[in-house]
C-alpha cells in the first residue's frame, strides 16, 4: 500500500463525511478524532482480550472489530499528518527504518557503515 495514495483516498472520504455532517476539520478536530479512534481501539482490544465485556459479540466479531479500529487509527494518523503537511513515509524512513538491520546506517562520525553504531533513542 502506498501512503501517498492512501492519504489521497482517505482525504476524499473524510472531507465528504465532514461536509455531510457539518464538521469543520481543523487542527483540533484531527487530534480529537484520532483520540476518539484510539479510545475505540482500546475498547475493542479490552473486549477481545477478555478484559471487558464482549457484549454478546463472538470471538470472530471481536477480532473483526479490533482490526477495523486499527484501520481507523491508521487512517486518522494519515489524515492528521496530511493536515499538518507531514510526509509520513519520509518520517518513518528517518525515525524507524534507519534502524533496520539490513540497511546501511550512518555512524556517529557521518561515515556509512553496514552495522549499527548507535542505538535508537526511542522508536516508539
């Protein structure tokens, strides 16, 4: 899946939803909507792991809901990044993929090396 294409596609859907429901999508809305979706993901996780009532849902329904909430969170992260002009692919490359063991990473001195010479400060 291409992040730029995903961003374009979810933007069209989100813009249409906002227009249909009279929602103004400003910086605060993007943050609060993401927080709402993370809350729904948390609820789905707790239900799926037996730490909250399943409310009559089957294990398959709980798995499906968990997966759907993960997708919601991803899409809202993409929307928020787009709103703020953040190139997520570039940031993932810079923040996460630089630490991949199969990639060449720059050492502290600036020379290229095939081994990691420093540890990531925080990948999460």
